[in-house]
C-alpha cells in the first residue's frame, strides 16, 4: 500500500533531509518570536566549528616583482587520535554553507560588475532545475554570486584558468587558480547533474511512472548521490519496494483511512484468503508497515596476513566523523577494499528515538482517535523504515561524504606538491653530468651543455673491479664539468659514496666538483616513450634516463612536463582517489605553471608548448612546424599565421608566449654563419631575408615582421595601446624595456600618484595597469622561479649511523603528505616531520594559513627526535623555515 506520505518515505534520505530543513525553519520562526532565545543561539552559532576544509594553494601572479607568495584557505583539522576515541554525539552536516567567503589574494577586492538581467535569467533557466545555478554554485564554493556569474560567463567564452587569473582579475575578485578551478569543477558537476536528471526524467516518462511530485523531487536534487537515491526505486530491474508492493495489493485506501479516519478502518475487511500477503490480519498489518518509512574499523576475519602489519593502527580504531583526518579515511577505505578491515558507522541511538518520535507524534499522527493496534502499525512501520532504509542511507551518506572530502584533500596535496616541484629554480649557465646509477649494468652518464644539449654519453662500472680505471675515465670526461646530478634509484647511495670519496681526495683538482641527488621518478617510463624516441632516437633507453636526470636540475619545468604527473612521485594514496579528478587537477597545475613562467616560443620544446594556456597537442605541433619551415617568430602577431590559430586561441596563449631578443640575435648569428660562404650580408639582413618568405597560408592577414619590445613581457597584446600610453605618460619609450632608466621612471610615477589614479588617466582598470607595470619594470629574462629554491649541491656524505637525537640539521622538503612532510637531510633516507610538529609559531607569517604549510623544495632547519636504524625511520621536529 502506498499513500502520499509513503511516497516521501520511499525516498528515505530525501524525506529525512526535508525533515531537518523543516525543523530548521520552525526553529527560525521560534527564534524570531523569542528575541532572547535568538540572541543566545546566535552567540552559540558564532563559535567556530570543526569542518573539513579543502586546501587552496596557488602562487600569486598579481605582483610579479615581489617574491611569490602562496595563498590558501585554512588549516586542516587538528587534534585527531590514532587510538580509540570516545564517540561524541555531535551534529555533523557536510552540506551546510561555508562560514566565510573566499579571499584568494591580498589584492583589493573586485567590484561586482553589471550583469545583464537577460543573461542572469538565462543562467537561471539553463539547467531546467528548481534551484538557481549561481546561488547553488555560490553556496557550494563559498564564492560571491557575482563572481560565480562572471566565472560561468568566462568559461562559456572558452577562457582558460591562467588567462582569467592574470588578465581578468577584476572579474574574478582576485581569486587564485585553485579557487577558480574549484568553481569550474563544481559548475561542471552541476551541469552534468542537470543532464543526468533530464535523462532520468525521460526514462521514467517512457516507463509511465513519472508523476509531477516525482519530477519536482528529481529537479530539486543538488548532487549525483541524491539523484541516484531518488531514482533507485524506479530503475528497471530493481526490486519492487515493499511500499509499491503494498500498493499493488490494493491497500492504498486502507493506508489513507489509517491516517485520516482510523475509527472507520477494519483490517478484517481487507483479508483475501487466496492472496499472498492478505491471507490474514497479521499479513495485512505487515504490508501496512512497509508503506512508511563514530566511524569504526576492526580486523576482518578474512584478512590477508601478508598485508596486515600495514594497517595495525586501524585494528581497533574509532574516531568521531568530525575529527577523522583525510589520510585516515583513505587508509580505512583501502583496508576495507583489501578485506583486511571491517568498517562501520555508529549512529547514536538518540537519532533513532528522535526520528521515531517525530514520525509518530508529528508527521504520521492519525487525525482522529485510533485504537492501540493502529498505533502499533504506525510505530512498527517507522521503526522498520529506520532500520531498513534510514540507517543504511545515513551510513552510506557519511561514508560517501567522508571519502569525497578525503579525496579532495589528497588531490589538493598532489596539486601543491606538483606545483612546487615544477617551480624549482633552474641551474643555468653550467655543464652538468647526469648519472643514472646501477650495479650490474653500470652507471649511465650524460654530459649536457649549459643549454641542455647532449655533449657526450657513456657507461662506467663504479661498483665492480677496476674502480681506479673508471675513476680515471670520469676525470677525463669531467674536463669542463663541475656539477654531477645523481638519480635516487638503485645504487644511488653507493654511487654517491664513490663521488664523495673522490671529491674528498681532491681527485678532480683543480676542478671544484660537487654533486646533488634528484628524484628519478618517471625517468624510466619517459625513456621508452614515443616522445623520448623522437627526441633522442640514437640513444639507448638507459642513457635517455641519464639525460632526463641531468635536465631535471637544469630546467625542472621543461623536463618534468614530458612526464605524466602521476609518475613524478608526489603525494600519497594516488590509487585511492578518483583517477579522472586527479588527472584534471594535475594537468591544470602544469598548465598554470608553464603559462605563468612563460615560454620562449623560438626555443621551447613542442612538449612544453602543449601546456601553454589555449594550446594543445595539435596546435603546438603546428607552431613547431611553422617555426621549422619559416625560422623564428619575430613577434606575437605572427602566431596568427599558424594554421589553426584562431582569435580565441591567440587571445588565450599570447600573453604567456615570449619573444626573446637575445634568442633572435643568436638565431641571426647562426644563420649568418651558415650563409657566410655564399654571401656577405650582416645578421640583420639575413634575418630580414628569411622573414620575406613568411606569411604563406593566411595571405589575407596583414602581419608586421618587426620586433615589438612589448612581446618579451607579460603584458597581453590586447593592452598594448594602454602600455604605450602609460610609457608616454612616464616619459619613456618601449625600446627602454629592461633598462634601469625606464624602471626608475615608472617607480617614480607610481610613488607620486596611486595606481588607481594612473589607471583612470590611461583609461584602464587598476588590475590591468599592475600587470603593465610589472612587465615594464622586470629585468630582461625575468623568471619567477628565481624566488624558489635550487637543487642543493654538496661535496661530502653523512650516514644514518652518524645521526644523534637532538642534533640540529638543515634539509630540503622532499615530499609532503596528509600526515606530515618528508625532509632530505643528506643521509640517504628522508626523515618525517609529523604534522603535529608543524606549528604556527615555527612558520613565516605568509605560510601560517596553509593546511600543512610546507611543500617540496622548501629549506628547513630540523632537530632529530628519534632514529630507528632497523626500520630505516627518522623522526624530526621543525625548528624554522629557511629563506
């Protein structure tokens, strides 16, 4: 049997959520009627509550002359315990609104831009749902509605995140890249939800089970889980719910009578001896019943003995859902998937009593007097609904929300680790030897020039007999090389010891040789990839690995973009999070880093070019082919000559592409030397002749062939006219870009007048003028990575046996996880700073609002807390972060 009330209870989760909302509305009404109560409750609500927050971390690109700062949302939850905790009965709501709006940078807040009412209405009706798109997006992301509307419009116009963050600051209220990507991801999820909802409605309509009320419930869903819960009873092939079965038996009228006029109901009248389910009064009453409707882990009985020690912390683990840490959630999930752990959610008994009491005394209370036997039917129905529907739904809901929050936090950690790994400062201007260490097959060597060209490759056997001959061979190879880069794979420690011994004996005198250890994660995979074969066709894959190891220090960004981010060895629980979400986040960070650093279009690799905002594999290939056929690009405008480079693509990528005059000069000299035998023209004439051949393919486009000084800056071509006006205003010229004179003129003008006033004079926004000022005052060849740490080169070695508790050391963060940071202190084994030892007083002010505060590449001073040689573990305490 199924009544109007039973339809709601059939979707138990939706009913429960609706109950909570109605309760809140009633409480709100009561508070308005009672000012004293309202004041007390507002005071209680103003207290900070523990919530799982997603880490927001990005480098600020609005002030490029300053050392780049890292911004974020706030600290992760603290105070968790790995031992059994007492479960507290606390309210825990995942879907409650965020406590405050995002503020992603220190820039002045943007002003709400005028939004046409027609476009606002179009956004409201776009998804054909009962809720307002921008309002829901604002609630889910904690971003102002006007900013959400602007981001939606920018995404619709196919703008990339790096372009929005650098050149549309005023529209996105100075948000950082991570915050914008969060809004983008949530917007895409809502669009996907709307499409899925429409598909479900069409399916139910064809099946003839769609009602107005059901359609309204479907269009009110705000998540895929909620939609699946509402839709599941109506899926083809699913079991017929007991409420629908009761209705099929014809008991709907009896259920209605039970609620409205119980004094007229006689259950004996509904008995049908020959019908299963209606043969007696007990069966009729039972069918009426179906119309209504701390997380803990322990050792599983079917566990695998070989893996059991890895999960010993969770053999008797209990933690409040408000306090459980993301890495604990992922660890418990992994143990459960391996059938090592059994996991359950403990719902307090008070939830059942409150729910049952509300249902009996309020929601399904008979309108007139009902006999005790009828009250028993309702009570049994409610209790059965709670046990069979509500409790499993709550358990699934908590597990789903906890897992989603943990995955989001884990992905955020991956994002930050990758960003800092990509932004390590390059080691330029020196010859480097890359070493891929090995035992049986020897150590593969690759000597690279200052511009990463391969000068020589070889193999030496440092860990076999004849070490002296191999040492002599090394000395011969290192005539002009003073820096050695050793991969951290097999035989790394032995190879490091070999070089350290030679250096201590002054074997390479008069050369001052030093070495460093770098991660070789992903080098082997890259060495056999099609890209590596195309780049180094004549080299053995093992030698290619040595080349990659050396280049990772010379230019980490250019080399690491060749490798799938998930193979670089960053973060934790990689296989426990959504592969699609992780890939999208990491690809976004690579694009962000490559774009903000900028690329010299005339020398960058095709692989690097693919990751510039607005470009992809095909467009990068077309640019490389054009460059190969026609020579270097003289200006950004010539990008329009490339096939497939439309106005939108050009707009997105132009600001991140550089035309370096030094590169043009070197190319001209190279061309002049090659043509010297057949002509006696100067380099400039040779370059002009080559340019005369360009322009094929898009003859209708008039493109200048001269160099534009603004093309070497971060200033976007759409703002060149503003830049020219500003340069004239300060009394300089564009040809002076990079000179101290122009920089002094600009800085003097900014000091005497504010940026806002100057922006009005040149008819632009303050945000655009700040980018122009940065572009005009940065030195030639400016690289934002110069503000980040470089690889540490050393000459000696320290072993783990040399460590003493209490010793103070310096090291560099190698990797960060959700539970702490691993630090390389030069002993062949990284030590762990547990997150409990990373406190605010030990951090610079600019890093105190991060969820973990430390990231790969940062130099730190630490104190040894404990050493466990047998297990190879070192415990560290953070003293301070070094600049």
